[in-house]
C-alpha cells in the first residue's frame, strides 16, 4: 500500500484557521489526483509534528475528510484516500467551485448540528444484511398497500405498545416518508382553511412550514425554559388542533407532566379539537422514566379519538432512512390513506420489509439500549465541558434527555454572531431565534441549541473549548 509524501504540503497564510487551511489543502491534493486513491495518510501525530500544529487540529481535519468521503478510517490501520470520491468533487471539477458547495453538507451533519444521531454507531452490517435479504425478493417488486406493509405496521405497533404505552394496532398505523409527511397528512386530514392551529413557541420550525404551506391560521402557546408550556394560555384557546412535543419540547427541552397532559386531553375533548403528538426522541431520557404518551393516556380514558401520534426512526437509527409513522383513530385511517395516496403513493417496499425484520428480531431495541447509554455519557461530557469552559456565563436550561442541549445567557455576545463565528471553526449550532419564525416575542435573553448525537466522545471537550473561544473572543 503506497504511503503519501507530505513534503509538498503547505499551509497557505490566507486562511482564517489552521484547520480550514489544512482541510482545503489535503482535499485539493486528493481531488486533483496528486494523492493516489488507497494511499495511506500519515498518522495524526506524525502530520502534526511535521506541520508543527496541534494534534487536535489534524484529528478534526481527518474527521471531516472522513465524513465528506475523501478519506476512510480503517480500524487499527490508519487513514487512506478513498477509492471513490464524492461525485461533485471529482478531478474534472474546479476545486475552488467545489469549496463553495461543501458547507451545505457540513452544516446539516457536522458536530453539534441538532437532530442528527450518532451515525457511526449504527450496526451497518446487520442492517445491510436485512436489506440484501429483501432486495432479492421478486415478489415485492410491484406496487404495495399505500398504508404501508402489514409486517412493518405490526412491528411498530408492538414496539410502541411496549415502549410508549401507545394504544394501537397495525390497522391504525400509516407508514410515511418521515415524520414530516405524517405532520402534513395530519393537518390535511383534520383542518380546514378557516381553522386555527396552535403551535409551541419557540418550536419546531418544520411544523411551522407545514402551516404556512397550507395557509393555516396559527396561534402560539408560549414555552418558558423554567415552567414549560403555558397550560393556561393553551386552555383558553379555541384552536382546532394543537401540535405538541410533550416528552422533550423542541428546542427548550422541557417536559409536560402527567397532570398537564390530562388537562390538555380534556381540553381537546371539550373543544372537539385535535392533539398532534410528536414523540420524536422519547427513547432517550436520562434523568427519569419517560412519561406515558399522551395518546396512551387518552386511550385509557377512551379519548384517543382526539389524538394523532407521530414518530419516526430518524433519531434512533439514521436520518436518511426517511421512514416515519402515524397512529390515527380508526375513523381517520381511510382519509389519511387517501391523502397519502395523492401525495406520494406507497412507500419503498424493500426498506419497509427490512425494517420490519430489524424490529421483530430485537435489533432495534438492542440498538436503542446501546445508544441510550452512549448518549447519556455524551450528555454528561457536554455538561462537564460547558461548565468548565463557559463557567457561570451560560446556563443549561434543557433537561437531561434527547439529543440536544439548550444554552441560555444574559447580555454579551449576540446568538447569531456566535453561530456565524462557530461555523468558521467547523462547528454548527443553531441560534434560538431560528425557532422563532414569527419573531422574538419578548424574550430578553439569548440562547443556542447544540446537538451532540453525531459528535464523537473524544471531540466533545475540544469542540466546546473552541465554541467558548468564539463566545469570549
């Protein structure tokens, strides 16, 4: 296996950071074929010594090169130039043009980017084996039930009944293209143009986009970082539907307790309104046992006809799976299927059958248990690093759970300025104003959201230290 000669590798002076300069120089060598495919790169220690930079800088550069597909890491062996490069960075493209395109992928999946699970921990070999089994089945090559394959619906029903106390069966579950399609179908099936949708604020921006797309009238219910959802404000509303993330409010990270959930269910019954419950990452609670889902509580009172339960497997598996589900009352199944048929038709069959087996064989639960332990460890490290590098200048306001941490501070650096400064260092965070699409409604403090799912354990302290440098500089 050829080894790379780094004698001609130089760090240009015009780059703002050593990390960005080193990343671009190595990428240029690979893109233009100056470093042959399958060639072995020097170790992080050797390259750091040769260039007289910190090993952390080299490690961060290698990590990003691996993530973008330019090099690959082989356990116990080292780093090698990839055999296949990303399509839009092949040598016949201009390298400078490609640099302008690449940040899109960085921003969506980089360290601290919210909503991304640990992609390196997925049992890929097992998952690929299930896919391969069903890829050769000619019997499932044709068209399928728009509601989703029965085997997957049954597997999800069993999983939700056991883990979230959801009251359902396979006939009440509809497979969707991620939770986003499920939310769109929920709105179309329950609301008219003259109806009002009640949204958490700050809240999940994708749901706000759905409301705007269908020109639905919106009202906001405030979410306080210390007291949570404003229940009294909600109970005074006559909205036709409420969208809510009760287990881990996004982005504030608060929880709606059982007493409050019962009040909301009674509100829906009294007003003949709908509750759209997005239970997006309830599997990952570290400080307490998850509360029973609102749908499950409503079902115990025979009131689940007012609740649509929405979920996906993006947070427990990977975003690119793009398979979600919704649990709806029996009288709404036909209408939801009609809407889905008009929007997209049936869902990819091979993926559904593979996922059904993955769940039924216990692989999903095993993966969740492993990830719960890992994310709890990451959350603890994040908390420790924030306390060490930020001191009393910021406050963690989100609960110990999920895949994100929300920081709050008074005065000082503007949150959007911090986001931009962090991005220049290869760190993706979201300002809290991102979750306020209709503007700041009296918030007097500043905040950011950090996703730690896809951040390696050994990078957390380094990344938080870099973020603190951006904050204080």
